[in-house]
């Protein structure tokens, strides 16, 4: 009987991933009787062979390893953030937290969700062992040999089974407290105005009307972009313009992430490589490495020296083709050089896939197999050569995909090089949270997180206030401005009065887009958001210029063909096609364009009225002016969206925008299908 009781005490309790740890099963309850009423329960886990435990009252639940988004410039033990049923969960690698060597994750890896005063933190552990009740007399203070900084995390040592089993009881609050973290109350009391809108602040939410709360609160416009596989964004009000990448002039003695300076409309603009600032490898190096991995199976196939005729070799060739196909389908480029090389690789890969996967190969005689083997080997070599060519071309051509986002940083302007600009989107306040309780280093911090698509898409909002040391930024800007100081000083304060955040108040901020080779612009104030082309449901008897309707977060909006409105030839949609959401007569309306080019500011002095020859006709009333950029070498046709449609067309569109409820239901149903 005594032996049986001991056996039960060692039996692990069942801990189900995604649920609160059980208070104890029959085994736990029996051991509790022996422990006494003053005992406590520990959720124990393993880090390699060592056993640790947290008080069960601090463990909210245990989950499997979730999908995580990496955070910039965080301590090394911060794995990233995850979405836990709509809430943002920071996840720490507890091994790295304790200065231990990291280990590869396995099927047994788990995340303990710790709740401290309502703030949740995920702790990544090797495996969870059990929930166990221990008596107070089984706790001992930490030995003197480990009473150092690490001991701050330790509540005590639990010895069981005559000292054969030792559990280190950890203090959850101390483990989850960030190094050098400021109290939350202090951060809330002194917000950084440069960080843009923050969600999750009660005071901000209380200021909204009941109507806003019902609709999800205030709507914020964000410019989202990609850096190193993660999606970031800046609030639209901090973005001045978006430029194509140029080679800046180097600044002696500048930090590595400061690439140099550009002169933009007579002003000096410091240029920062955001990847370097985030301590990531370059975009070109990442893309070249991804290409090498995608073609790795082909390289291995050639390395094995096979003839390509055997059944196993054919299967390996098909597998290699599929691996490369997946990568090729996900990558694209604005560079003509890279696009042509990728297209060549796609064609060769598709040809080989059909060659190696042809069922008729099984019926070939010896001569046929030999000929097939030679053909496949030649195809593999051609594919590998094209991939090598791509890797060599990336460094010199990738800048055609990159962009410079110009933002306000403490009253000065700063250009940030990013991988891609994704879109301009509107986000309701109730989908945004304040930044997670994670320390940041190197001048990069978050102002919040936007959770879209039921939390499956996390956008990290970067604070603009401390991206570059303000003293350095002022010095760099001052150097160049000082060269022209003698000429500008006579303008004095009158010139300064016309500026706000480094931008002339008279400047017109535009989003420009292409229809064919022609560039058009719409004032950014008239644009609600920019989105990718999603599923469009055609509507019967719609006007000729209406593509159909689409569902924008539950709201049905009409989508217009801008090419049809402008009497241009139709063009099939591709990866660059975008829908610009504007307000036409009080109704949200989408305008389909070939591609969105950039956001830029144009001084009013560079905007000319439309020539009389194109401004007198009824069909050209929507042209409000001609913007002259790059000393007139680049002309942008400025549109007045309120006049894009004639009165007749507006009447037709209004009929489409206000269907009976039954029609709206049908449209929504058709779109959702």
C-alpha cells in the first residue's frame, strides 16, 4: 500500500495545452492530504534535465507554440509576440532569460501563459511535467552558492522523495519583469507625442462618443510596409512622402545604419537603413539566401551525380521542382532584370516538372530512359544557372523594390529605407493595442500593435520620435542647411511661419498612381485607404464604368474602372493592381488603378492649372491641375475626385449604392461565397 501511494505521487497530472492547469487529479488530491492545508501547488516544467515550477495561481493557461511576429531591438530572450484570442501576448524564451543555451523546439515545447496583475506573458519551456502540491515545510531558501542575480528569480528549492527530486520554485513576477522596465503608471502619465495613436488607453476611449464606440472607435490611417518578413506601419500623419531609393551622400563618422544624406527639394534628408537599425541582414542578402535554399534540392540532386533516369531520381527531381515552385510563386520584383530572370527560372522549372512527372516515363526502354536522363540533367543545370544569375543580380537591382518613407521625427524629417511599401489602410481604434511590456534598445520602439483579420495579421506600429539620435539628426540637418543659411536668413521668421513639422503648409500631399504610362495624383486628404484588389461581385445592369461591388470589412462598396472612366483600353489585373477608396458624394467608392506609385508633397508653386485646351471639355472637368516634379521632367495629372463622375454617372452610381435591403443581402451573400 505504501509503495502504491509513492507511485501515485510521482505520476504526472494531465495538463492540456490551451487550458487552465487542473487543480489536481486523484493522485494530486491524495498527495495533498499528506502535504497539509498550508501547501501550495506548482506547475512544473523542464529545461533539459532540470525541473522548475511556478505557483499555479500565476499560470493562466498552457498552450502549444504559437505563430509569432518578431519585434525590433528587444532583449535576446524576447521571442516575439503572438495573438492569443485577440490579445497580444509577448513570449520570452526562458532559457535565454536565465542565460542558458537555447535548444531546438520540439513537439513537447510549450508556452506557459503567466498573468501578473492582468498583464500576460508567455514563457517558452522545453516541456511541462505536472501540477503538484507541496507542503510549506518542503520549501527551502536558495543555497548560498546561487545567491546572485539569478537568485532573484528563485522563491525557493523544493526537495521531494528524500532529496532525489529537486524543483526550483520560481518567482513569476520577477521572471516576467523586464530588465530596466519603467513602471506602467509612469509611461502612461508621460506619453510620447511622437508615437502616434495608441489603443488600449481608457482615457482615450472615454473621450469617444457612444456612436464611435459602437462602430469600433476612431479610425486611424496607417502606411504599412515590410521589413525582414514582418509588417510595420507608421501613422499617416507622420508620413511626409514616399520616395524611390537613391544613393545618398555618405556622412563621415556616421553610425552604420545612417547611409548618408539626400537633397530633396533643396533640403537635406538623412537616410537610415531600417534593416541595419533593427540589426538584420540586408534585403539583398536575405533574398539571395532564400533563392539558394529554394534551389537547394536541385544542387543536391546534381551533387549526387545521378543520371536522372531512375525512378527514385525522377521523384527527387519532382520534389525539387515543387520546392522551387513554391518560392517562385511567392516572390516578385519591380526590377525588369530580376523579373526576367525569375520568369526564365519559372519556365525551366515548369518544363522539368512535366518532364520528370510524366507517367509515360515508366514505359520507356533503356534508350528512352538514357535520353530522358540527359534532358533532365540539362534542365536541372539550366535552372541552377538561372538561380545563380538571380543571386548575382539581386545586389544591384533590389533597390527598385525598396522605398524611402519620409517621416517626421521630433520636428525634423528622416528617410527610412524599407523592403516594400504595402498599402495605406484605415484601422479602427478597437483593433489597436498599446505596445507590449517589452524593453527596446537602439532607438527603436513600438507605439502600438494593430490586429487585423481576427488577429491573424499583426502590424507593428513604430514610434518615430527616437529612430535616430535627435542631436545627430539636428547636426546633420544643420550642416547642410548651414551652407544656405546666408541666402535664407533674409526670409527670417516669415518663412518659418509657413512651415509645420518641416513641411510647407502650402504643400499639397498626394498619392500618385499609374494608368498605363501616365501618372495621376489624388490629394491624400480625399483618400480613405488603399487596398489590394479583392473579390469583386458583378452586378446586373450596372453602369459600364462599374466593375461590381466588394465587401470592405462588412460594408458593400461599388468599385469603378478608372480606365473605363478615362476611355482607356482595358487591362487585366495583376499583383500591382490596387483599389483606392475615396468618398464620392458621401459614399465610399473604390477606384481600380494599375498600380500605386508613391506618396509625395508638391509645393503649390509647382502646380499649374490645366491648359485651356484640355480644361474646357465636359469630360475633363475632373482635372484640377498639373504637378511638376523633378524640374518639370515628370508631370502628374491632379484629379478632383468629386468631379470624376458626371452628374448622370453620379446618379447611376447612387442607384447602385442604395439598393433595397434584400439586394444588399444578396450581394453580401454572393461575395462571401
